[in-house]
């Protein structure tokens, strides 16, 4: 039946393309949308033939080829594409009204090619088997479950904070350069692979983004370039955020599509790192999210927990909050709304809320594992 659907779609596509060549790529865009919707019903197929088949081979080639280049090739490519698009709009400015149909078809055709490459080179990972099934854990949790886990996190984070600073009121300052952080991040994945072989990371290709300033005002700590498989990290964020963002983006490189799963894997990679500063970044990052989710359950529910947290940890939280507050503009709102819709279109029904959904994975995983 699946073959028949694609056959008839191709037949229709062929007939219409004979009528007008400019319709080929726009029609192909529609075929892609329908095809992806159908493919989303077969996550095991995606997992077997793409996420653990074709994609790792392709990603390895990309990282080997570009990993040793010091600057972000993907950022440069984005800059070129944006320049060419603006140039095209400028050249068409006088003919847009008279030839709007032709111009619109050309624009949709570009989107069609871009979307095809985006999916083939990385984004089909959105459709793979979800991690909660691989881990054989529940999908949701209760407020009591979250409270118990948060209390455990407080104890753990306090203990590591006490090993890093002599005064409980002092915030932790990461003593490494950004290049050192990028290199040290590999250790966490090497250790994590022992328990989770499918999270193996090789051929390091993580770089500070050339677009860090725009990313900051857009409200993003980093991103994966799906066309070059380079992990881009915003080099303006506080270093304790830089650590967890690096681990998060590395998880995307090995085929973790879901933002909640990437947060979970990034958290696991930092707490499995041999370096104590990395462990602190991972545990404090998770604690901040858990406190936020508790407030979502019931406002004021963290009032009794905050006094249990060492003041220096809260200062690290404030450092993060102040950084984003100081760079918040209308641009941030616009891009977050756009990205929210983008995630929903790509099978992440919770949109931006999916980032905090990694708490589901943590809470349920650590019901049967030691934190």
C-alpha cells in the first residue's frame, strides 16, 4: 500500500511537471510533506535504515571532512545563501507584481530543495524510535515523583558545589577556555558509551558559532548545522551554560533529533564526564529545569526547596537568567515563535516546551538507577 501511494504521487507529479517545468519543485515539496507524514508512522523503519544505517555513515564523513577546520563552514554557507536570497529579492523587486506567480514558484522551489536536503542530511532523525521506548521507561511522571527527584538533585549538586568552592555563597567559575571545554566534552560521551553504545560519538566537530551575537538576541545557546554536521555553540553565554550546550549539540550530531532527548543525553554526557566542573554544570542545569517544572505544577511549590540549595548555586542560576534578560528583544520573541512552529511541524508536538520535557526522561530513568 505504501508503495502504491508513492507510485501514484509520482505519476501525478510526472503529469503536472510535463505541463509546466516550474511546478516540478513546488509539487515535490508537497510530495515531501505527504511522504514524511506517512514515514512518521514507521519509526522502526526510520531507526533501522536511516538513524542507525545511512545517517551515521553520512555524519562521519561530514565531521571528518570539516572537523579540523577551525572556523564554522556551516555559518559561512548560511551567510552566502542569505546574501544570494537578498540579491534575488532585490533583482526581482520591480517585476514582483507583474510576474508574481513565476517568482513565487521559484521561491517555493528553493524551499523544496532546501527542505529535501535538510531531511535527508539530518532531520529524518525526528521520526526515529523515541528514547523512552529504548530505555523502557514511563513517559509521564507525577508531582511527587518530580519532588523526590529534585530533592535528590539538590543533595547531589550541593555536594559537588562544596568540592569546587570553599564558601557556600560563592558561585562556581569554570576555569577552562572554550576550546578546552569543547575538547573535554568528548570524555563524557566516551564514558556514556559504556552503558549506551548507540550514543557513541567520534570525529569531533564542535565550534564556536560565527553568528553568536545574532544567536544571543534570538535567544539560542547553539544549534546543529544539518548540512555540514557541525555543532555550533554560542560563545557569548556563561561558561557553565557553554558546557551543557556543547553536550546538547553533540547529541544532535549523533542523530538525536528530539530537543527533549538531546537535553537528556547532554545532561547524561556532562554528569558522566570525569571532570568535576562538568558534573556540576550537568546537575545544576537539571536542577534549574526541575525547579521550573515544579512551579508549573503549582506556583510557590519551590519555596521550601530554595533554602536547601547553596547560595552559590543560586548565583549561577541568576547569572544565566541575567544574561538572557539583558539580551531579550522583540527579535527573541519572533524567532522563538517561529522555532516553536518549526518544531511542531517536525513531529515535536510540544514545540519549545519539548526542551523542558527532558525532565520526564530524567525522573523516570532515575526511578530505577542511582543518581
